[in-house]
């Protein structure tokens, strides 16, 4: 599919998608949000067919994503509550679809990830950021709140950090984002691609079905007590041990060879 505000490229089993509104620092508007939803649905289907095993989300130009587009915000001033609800639900569905991809989504963040941009980082499984990147949940500075992104952000940084950062709207460094768990690697900008590549190498040496199951396990078990999670976790490992991948992985290990899925 041809996109207006996304650049997509397939490199073997890896899908690269780039926000492509560099003139406005890749700010989100209705069209970009809709295109991300379409892309997420397409990649989910391709992953289920075994055509793609990982995805990398980046931004063109100087910044990853500066949050909401100014022109979009200007339009929303005159929206009714129902119209704002429609926009919010569309954004929530897009973030939910990205969060639920059955493959690892790796964020490549340069320059800045503000507001909804920081929310995009939160739905990535792994985030690599340049050491000068800035993050922020700055919505309160505009009299609004980081509502739609909050479930994804809270899952990454927890309530204490959210209370500090949501309530002040302060910007913070990539190093602080790493301390909070929003970012996983902080490197000079010239090392972004190599670091993303190392994560991709790890992903492509692991079983794709097991990765999807592990990602689902995180969502299923998070917040549960050990007792409540017992049946879920026992079923998960028992199912994987008798699966074709589980059998292949164990046999490859015992036979000291690469598993069939390793690229």
C-alpha cells in the first residue's frame, strides 16, 4: 500500500516504518494516525503468515515525533466533545494495535519524543535512543492530559514516575528515560542503526512463535499475583515444550546446531 505520511521498507524478515512528516518533526495528525493503524493491521497479518519477524519504528529528519500536530490541535479547539471522543478513540485503537503486534517492535528515537511521541516509544518493545534525545509528557502545559497514552506509559515507567512527569509536564533526558524503563539503550546518534541491528540479530536468532507467546505472556501476567498467574504460566510453558518450535529448539541445543528459524 502507498502511504502519504509513512515510509515502509522490507529488509528480509524485518519491516521498517518511518514517520515521514519531517517539516513538523513528525507530529501526529488524523491522517498519520489512520495510516499507522492500517500499517499495524497489515504487518500483523504478515507476521501471522511468517513473512515478517520484527519491525523498526523511526522518524524522518531531526526528531522521532513531536506529539500532536499544531494544525490538528487548532482544529480540535472547535470540536464538540463527541468529535473529540472520536479522535481519542481512533488514537487509542492505533496505539493498541501497535502495542499488540505479535512481533517485536523496536523504536529508533532521535531528537525528541514528546507527548504522543513518547507514547509511541511506550508501545515499542525495545527503544534505542540517541544520547541527546528529549522526552516529555507535556500535555498539562496545554491544559490537557496524557490520557490515551497513559495505559502504555504506566506499564513502562510505573505510577511514581508518571505522577512526577504527568503532573509537571517536564522534559527529561534519554538517560532518565532509560532509568525509568521507557528506553532500553542510549547511544550516540551515529550508533543508532548499529544498536538497533544488534537487537534485530537477537530477535532473528529466536523462535518467532516463542517470541509472540512471550510477548502475550508479559501482557497476561503483568499485575497478577503468583497464585493467580500459576495456571497461565504453567499452561504457557507446557504448551511451548510440546510445540514444534519447542521440540526443534531443545533438539538443536542438544545436538549443538542452529535451530531452523535462526537467520
